[in-house]
C-alpha cells in the first residue's frame, strides 16, 4: 500500500517582500490610526469617498439584477475611466500641478501613458485595462480594485457610507451613502459616464466632456454640495456621521493651522513632511518658531511621537542590516541572539558607536556634536 505523508511543515518559509520586514513600524501605524481614524496612508483622494457610494447607487439603479461578476467588471472599468479622466484633465489644463488631477489615482502609473499616447482618433477601451488577467496592461491586481483594497474598510467601518455583502458585492448604505451619492450626482455628468462605461469606448473628447469628475473639480461651485457633504463626513459636523471624529478633527485642525502659519514659506520636504517636522521641532519651514496653544501642543506632541517612531524604525532597520552584513562577512559562530549582539558590539562599525558606553551616553555624544 502507498502511504501519503504531509511534509509541508518542514519546508522552508516563503520569502515575502515587504517594506517593514521587522515589524518595527507597527507602533507608528497604530499611532497614525489613533490620530487620524478613518484616514490611512493609502486613502489619498477624498474624491473616492463620494465616488464609491455614487457608483454603487447609480449602478444598482441601472442594473438591479446584476451578478457579482458583472458588478466587478463595472467597478473595475469605472475606476479605469475615472483615472483616465484625471490624467486627461491634467494634460489639458497644463497648470503645472498634475497631482491635483491624477495624483494617487488608482492605476495611474499604468494608465497615464494611455492618455499621453492618445490622439483625437484614438478609441480607448476601459476593459483592456480593467481585465483580471495577469497581463502588463492590467491597472490593478485586487479583484475589487482600489475601492475594494483601500477605501472599503474605512468607508464601511468608520463613515458607514458603504456596506459589503457576503458574495463580495459592495453596496451603499441607505442612511448615509445614498445621501452623499445624491450630492455627487448633482455635480457630475453621470449619464455620460455610464454611457462610456457600458459602451466600453472612450475618446479624448469624451474624457474632456467628463472633466467634471476630475478630483480637482471638488473645489468648484458645481460640486459644492458634494464638497460640503464630504467635509461633514470627514469632520463629522453632523451627529453620528462617524465613529471616532474628535481625534480626526483635532489633527485636521492642527494641520490647517500649520498651513496658515506657514503661508508664504517655501516647503523644504513637502507639506506632509514639513508638518511632521514642525510638530517635532516647533519650527516652521522658514526656521521661525511655531507657537501653539496648550491644546494644540498636545496634538503636536502626539504627531512628534509618531515621527520619532518613524525615525526609530528606520534606524533599527539600518542597524539590523549592518549587523547582518557584518556577520555575513566574518561568519562567526553565534549560538544565540545575545551572543550575536555582544559580538557585533565589539566589532566595527558598532564598536566605535558604543565604545563601551551605555546607550544614553552614546546618544549624548551624538547630541553634543550636532549643529
């Protein structure tokens, strides 16, 4: 008789490429989530907060008997079309600020060249890039697109704008999602959007006629109702619009005060990084002191704590890398982690850093040499 053995438990672990292999950034991620609940490092465009409920609401009315496969196809094509609109509007306006139009849009790295290489006779088929096949033209790997991977969680759990069915269908919520979707619908040519979506054909002139969907247009009067509804949702200016609004309000308020205080300053590293640096050092990008009230200083201290964690995580990864390289070069016999640490501390480059001093003494030496 043949006996089958499962030997999977002795196989070597599969290497997974990631940005935080040691997990040292997890405290930072937790701090970020506590200071800005409902806003993550991948929910970059607030336009998706309104576009997603509007898409689900409009699609549902047009296709009440839709299957999950048909829904996924429509969702992916809609994301492709929205990004194409943003890219085209950035090209057409030539205002020097392309990020206002297509920055952080889902699939922009793939779809930008599609628009740049198009001419007045080009016919773009969203399905070419919305495909689920593993081909170079595919705009996004996740089956339910960027909305499913990045935005669904916060729009479902924090803002209650979306819901999710067991079969994978994403839906709007009647209490909040529908109201926001209706506001979005007032300011965009929804019928033309779905005409191009269902025909699976879009030209450059079509993209121009759909420019009202571009994220930059949120600042215009035609989308003022949507903008007001989004501000209400993010800042929870109406009761029960969000789960954890107070922390988010305080952080957004501090960020606005930073931008006001830095008015006229030339940003050194960019608005986001300079904001964190200002919280950490209490200095504006031009070097002037940033004076804060006691209440605002509490929030700034928390963002300074977040930045210290980021800096520490980078330092820890660099130290770990140097230790591995040192061990690889000299191949010592190191039976335990403690033995590895002791051995590394007695060899360069670590021996010159520590020199037998305590950690506090080593930090003090570095601090004394700083400008």
